[in-house]
C-alpha cells in the first residue's frame, strides 16, 4: 500500500475555481495511478487522451478535448520501458503544441537517461543533454522534474526547469518512526551533499560515507566506511535504486562495521534485476522509496510513499506564478 505524503501537502491552499479553467492535466501511460493522485490533490480530473500503438510499435496520441489557449501539464515519467515512454512524451507534447496550447509543461517524476550526464571516456554520448534537447524541440515550454541524478542536468534544458525534491516525504516518514541513534550514510562520495542535507533535516544527525570504486556499469566494489556507525541506525540515502548493487554492498559493510539497523531510502525505485533479491535478503529493516515509478515489486521490507501531493502543489504554484523553492525551506 502506498502511503500519502506529509501533512503540509495534504490540501492545497487555494481550490481550483472557474477562473482556473485554463489549467489542464493529462497523463501518459507510464504512471497513471500517480497522475490520478495528483489530479485528486488539485481537485480536478485528468483530461481525455487517446493513446495506442500500431502493429509495428508506432505510438499514436490524440488529445480529445479543446486545449486552445490552455496551460497544459503532461505527467509522464520516462521509466521502463524508457524508450517507449520517452517517445510517448514527445508525441504528447507535439500533439498539444499542434492543438494550440498556450503553455506546455512536461512533468517528469523520473527523468530517464539522467545517468549519462557527462563524458567519462572518449566517444560517449551525453544522453541527459540529448533528451533535454528533444523535449524542448518537441514544443515543451517548461519542465518539472523530481530528484534529477545530478544538479547540473537542470542546466541542460534551454527552457525553465523546476527541480523538485522527494526528500521531504522520506524524512517526514523517518522522523515519524523515532529511530534511535541515526547516522545518515552516503553510498558514495558523489552523494555527500545529498546525505548532508538529509541529515540536517533529521535533527542534524551525523553522516558517514562509503568509499567505493566502480569497475563497470551497475557493478560496484565497496572499500570501507568513513565515519562511526557502530551501534547506530544507519540510513543509506540515494536518488535511485537500480540493480541495488551499491545499496546492497553498502549495507553489508555497514553491518560488518557494527551498525545495529540499516534502512535504505531512495526517491526512484528502478529495481532492475537482481534488485529484489538483494533488497529482500534480510540486510535491511526497511527499503523506503516513492511512487515516481510504478511499483513492480512487493516484499516485506518495502515501503512506498506517495509524492503526488508534492507534485500537485508544485503544479499549482507554477500555474499561479508563486515560489516553488519555498516548499523545501
């Protein structure tokens, strides 16, 4: 069962009225349940949109109501199957542009291809930038994205990008559990800033860092723990869990270093094989994720929290031209 977000996003501060009839909300096929939750938060329904695939796999989209002069928000994470969902989003944007929408915002709870955000070897593509170009060229006027893999991706867009964080939902849940002696652990050096910000919200908890070396893609070799975790409740924090190799190896070394309990927290539950086997093997008290990606797994340690109210509040603030960043202060 998916748990709702924290109390501060339980109800919108201004209800939708007839004066807001320019606001339109549509869902791609990638995560319809999340889009429905967002629509409920905003007190409106999802607009009618026909989506189908031809026999050869080509995607067809038709907006089935007038959106001329409207501000349109398209909710579509580019999760598995990544290429199909990305193509569907581009076609949705193009359909809305040709239907004379006034402004088109692509709401991407999960931004696929984000990990290829720089060149680490010769003759590589920076696909995070390529996808940003495709979205802008298809006709989008704005992006709302949640927990991009790296902050620099915001600069890849030639259109405004509102970067939303799922961490308030995660740390509100952790605070409600009243866990003793928390130490927030970054699974690698690159995640130290994220861990430090997370720890500050958890009553200025101490942090630790796992020093690792990655040999190949999706394969991580853990070296040691920097920081004191003995006898403490270790909370591993990352933006996503894919094959769970990093989190799994991190949990093992934390246990070996004397951690009393180990929790894993991440916004995006990608869960590529063999993630489920690793996460459900008994190393973790709980694996806490959000519903930016539809859940494909169920195991006793899994806890899924909803970010629908947070996304809905962001959409409302963008529509009303008010501050988005103030939600995270």
